[in-house]
C-alpha cells in the first residue's frame, strides 16, 4: 500500500518506561505531522517537519516528548518516562503540499 | 485562546435527508478550513478544503460554506446514506500551512 504506516499499532507500557513510535510517510511527501488524540476528542497538534527540519514543536506537552526525522522520511516520536496521562492514540500524517494531510492508522499507547 | 466548537457531539438523521454540521471558532484567523471524516479505530480522511476568500465548495454530495465574519463553517451531506455514518472533524490552518487545530468532531449516524 502507498499510504502512511505506523508501528506498532498498539503499545502497552509500564509507567516510567520509554517508548518509540514510528511513522512511515507517503514517499515524496515533504511535510510530516504528529498528533495526539484522546478518546472522544479531536487530534491535538504535537509537532511538524518539513523534510528533516522540525519547524514547529509547540504542541509537545513536555520535554519528555521528542520527535525526529533525520533523513527527511521516516519519523520517530519518543516519549521518555511515560506517565498515565500519555495514554492516547498518536497519529502521524504526511502531506505533499502542506494542506491536504494523509493520516496513518495511529498507535494506541496505554500506560499502566 | 483559540477555540473550535462543533455542534453537538452526535447527530442522528434518516437516510435520504441532508445532514448539516457546524464548526464555529474564536480567536483565530485561519487561512483555510478543512473537513475530515474519521471512522472508529482509523485515522482521519481528508474530505474538503475551503480558503478564507471562498464562500462555498462542493464535491459530489458534500458542500462546505465558510463565513469569516460569523467565524463559522457549515458542512452539508445531501442524500445521506448509512455509509456516511462517522465522526466529522473540522480543522483550521493558519497562514504558514503547518499547524492544524482540530475540533472535537460531530458523530453522525444515518439510520436506514
């Protein structure tokens, strides 16, 4: 398939563990976005890349959250010392133009 | 602070009728507004984009209006079908085509 893929689809972590969530965007898409979606709410912006440059990280909730896209393609969202409030679905989206965004299926993170 | 409100959490209509969903916003001057569809367990899917200087956009059975004076967008689905049942999200994007701010969505159920 040519869509955005995310792995793992489900992740259970014990409080205090570090997790890494992967996003494979559509080939050739310059822009990449990360969102956090709590149950019953809309996606909340975390961070945005254009190629390998992280242009906006204003939505990252704390310094425990870190995102990278070193070669301008695959991106990883890392959460250190996970806490229960980090439990959510993490969505990745990519875009060719920066306007229409193509979303992946998300990674559902549960922190126990 | 920026705020987006989508009308009622749930909307139930009969098949064949027109569904109208509302998106209101405050403290925001978006360059454009988007509507997405989200099914349970999946990422949002882009439907339509309307720019600040456009009043109306149509795509098949979908119509979007955008009133920057009222700070409101209306999303219409005509001749609704049970397959249209989903959560519909509106999103505002500023001039830098980066960060998107989403509403919490309206869940539409079309009954046969």
